C-alpha cells in the first residue's frame, strides 16, 4: 500500500459516520431512545432490581453496565471516535468506535446498537455484532469527584470493506480519498453534537502500538490493558489482513 496515500487517509478520513447501509443497516428497525437510568450490576454480574441515577452512580462509584463496540474493516482499520472537549470524562481524547451506558432494563446488545446510531449514525445489524468478552474497570478522575466503575461488554463488527481497495500507487491521495468517500458502503454525516467531534481510521497494529506506548491522545486503557484488550485484537486479527 502506498505510504503517502495511507498517510492521507489517516489525516483526512473523518465524518465516517453515516449508515454503512449496504452491509450494516439493521433489519430490526430503530433502536429507540434512552433515559439515563443506568443498569446497576451485582457482584455475580446480574442486574440489580432498581436502576441508578447517572450523577449518583459516578459520584459514589457504583458498579454499572456499559458497552463498547469496535468497528473494523476487512483490512484491519479500526474506526475511532474523538470525544467532545466538553465531556466530563477524558475530554478531547480518541476512544473506542462507540460506547455508552446500558439503561435500566435494557439488553447490552441493544444498548451497543443504540449508542452506535446515536453517536455515529451507523446502524449495525444484530447478526453482524459479536460479543467477545466482558471485564470490570474502576477509574477515578476529576480530582476524585468522578468515579467510573464499569462492567463492560465488548462487541466487534467486521465491516465488509477494505481501505486498501481504494489505494493505487499511481493515484494521488485526493483521488483515493474521493473514491473512498463515494463507496456505496459508506455514507457521510456529522457525529453527534456534544459527544463526538471527529472520527478516524487507524490500523490494528498501530492502535496496539499506541496503547502500549500509553499515547496521551487516547483515552487511557485499563492497567491490565494486555489482558482486557487481547480478546479484541485476537478476534479482529483473525478476520482481517495485516498492515502491508
């Protein structure tokens, strides 16, 4: 793959946020709205009989259920979102493709699909979304006033699209980018205001290097990053191509 073209794609591929409709549009209709009454989690992983107010949950560090959805192309590029600079938790950092809280009484799979629609405008069909692991994570920020104690469900969606298909050593970067944007699997819109300000494509190998280096542009991964992220990297690498 032409390094110059790849660099252009890294710097310019943004607003990749409309429906990846030909492959990802759900047959199950809209995912609906949510209330921010969060699903609280018992020690055994089951849901508690009552939900919790978002502000109280983060003030008191109550264990609650969240979802992460990673969107990956067939040639191993991961869609990352950039968090809004006004977010309370790690503002202006690059993060997982889509993530969010599970509402009280909501199934995690539904929450993952709902958050992806809300944040990115991408509708993922249930059958294209694969749960690969769960883990727990506790983090204290903002001078001790924000305690994030999460029970995380991790999903991966492999998109039947290759960035490499748009790269030709004889083309200039502008032509490649234009063809990538016009592909029938890609639609372009604007990320959710107040949540996401930008998106980018980063190869799995590069993402792994950034995480190992604890790059300050990303939301910090867990202290046991190698353990919690390993199932994602193993699953995605087994189904995608290495960086040429």
